[in-house]
């Protein structure tokens, strides 16, 4: 196969949703990150062969958001652009699509990434309210309109459907994503204390990464009022176990362990990578960050979707003849602390490895010091469409910063799937 390189990348700060639309639309986020990235390249936007963008929740006026952003970036009419959606792995799916096209010789230079502005997720009318509108539109006489209007109840208008809540509910098993995390906590005996401790560690690592200037993939955002956003604003330097202990479970209020404090944050953000063939690297004299040498997609029970990372990463390890300890750094997206801890526990559980992963026994222990070394989505945030691209980009930068060679980026996917990529740095 044609080798494929990641030559550069950038992301916006991830901005925490605050129960109101944030200052940037999804297209604005992708535009600002993409503009900063392309301005420092030796080629022009029009030299790209295509633009691929993952987005799980595009707004109605940005349905093929990749094309909207590509045109605003100045790629020109002749550069095709398309949008992909694989829930939490939309950004990683965009990278995989770029890989495939470069490997097959259909492209040489591709801009791929992910974006979501979850704070802009819509409020919807209920089906009852929609039917009322339809009846009002069909009413012809004044009497029909008066009778239809009299049938309207205030509660129908005042109880809109939260679009984001529907999007975070699995339609097959009828569970919120947080409820699937509760399933994993009970299955593997993960305590509330362990979840909260892990979550505090995520914030502490993100704070340390910021202080150590290890998040240089972030480019600033500037809003319409001139305000500048330079950092992920959900990171809490004051995070502590006692503070998280005071939070109440939100998915199983009586017996649950999953709280807002040990879950990923609902965020707005974008992340881009530039992928190139050997020919493009040579032609433009590019300096690659690394290569993506293998990837895998897996399916599993939607009620246990948080275990997707191990179902996707294990086949890669087996194909490449690698053990957990052979991977220098791991990025497993922190949808929930329970979910990451369950992945670690599942690899250490003989029955699960034999029955679900087809292994002869346990795979071993994933060392905590190699996992999410600069924090994860619990601290940084999880704009669903962007996270898959963020973890690939940051993993490559973390590998180079530490002088390490090999890493795996993986994440769980709503609907019962997992995605993983094996990355290697290049000299």
C-alpha cells in the first residue's frame, strides 16, 4: 500500500457548552482551525485533492458542512468536499476515508478532520406539536382555525424536545450513553471513588500539559466581538475528589455512579489533519509528524458500547504481533471514566478476553502512565464529531515530544462500535 503521512494538524480550544448556544457555529470553528493550519503550509488551499470533515450534529444550513467550510477556506470550486458521520468517531472516520483514497492513488493531499458545536444542537417540537401545526396549515375556514387554535395546550409549546438528548440515546437499546457506562461500572465492579479519582487525574494532566506547553496544536479562536479564546475552558485546576464526591448520579439517580464530574463534557470544537502521500511529501518538501500504519473498526453490543476501544485495538495488536506493553502511548477517548476503566479491566479479565475477544486469556495490563498522558475528554471536552481527529493529532504530537515511536488512538462509538488507529512517528 502507498504510505500515508500526517504532515500537520491543528485544533481549536474546546469550549464547554453552557446551556445556551456558544459563540461559534460548527462551520466557524472548522474555518478558523483550518485557516490557521493552511496558512503555514507551502501549498495553497486549491492544491488539496479533497476535504473530508466528520460531523455528528450539523445544523440544517450546514448539512454538507465539509463543502461549506472548504469553500470558505478558499479551496475553490474544483476541490471536492464531503461530510462523514460515525457518531463519536466521525473525525477518525474522516481520517480513515482520506487514508483509503491516498492508499488507492485517488488523492495525494487531503485535509481531514472533525467538528461539532453541540451547544447549537436544536430544540425540537414534539410530534404532537408538529401535528397541530399541520392541522392549522390545513384549516381553511375561520371556524376550523379557531377550533384548531382552541385545541392547543401551552404545555405543547413549553416542553420542546432536546435534540442533543435524543442524539445521545441509543434507539436500539433505548439507553442514554451514560446508562451504558453504568452497565460497565456494574459489570466490572468499578467504584464511584475510582471514577472520581480517574477524573481528577484527567484534569491534573491537562493542567500540567498546558503549563508544559504540550498542547501546541491549539490555535486561538476570535469571536464576532473580538474576544479571544486560547485554551480548553472546561479544564479545572481546582478539581478534587471531595468536590466530585458531592455531585449526584445523573443517569441512575438511586443506584448510579456516573455523574457530570466523571463524564466527558458537552463541548464545541474542531480538529484538522493534513494527510499526504509520499509523492506529495516529496513534491512540497513536507515534514511529516508520523504515519498511520493500521486501523480497525469493530462492532459490539450497544448496551456495552464503551468497550469499543478494546474490540477495535485488539485486532490491530494481533495483526502486528504487539502486546499492550509494546505501545508507548495510548489515547482512549474519555467518554466516561467508567468506560475507560472498564476497557482496562476487560483486558485483564480472562472470561471477557476468551469469550468476547477470542483470545486464549487475558491480554495484560495497560499501564496508566502511558494512557491519556495530557488529559482526556473528561477535562478537555468531547465535541462528538471532533474527538476522533483530536486524539490522533495529539497522540502524534505526544509521541514526538516524548521521543517515543508507537501509539494507539481509540474510542467508543454510540450504537455499539469501536475505532482504533496505530500510529508511528517518522524521523
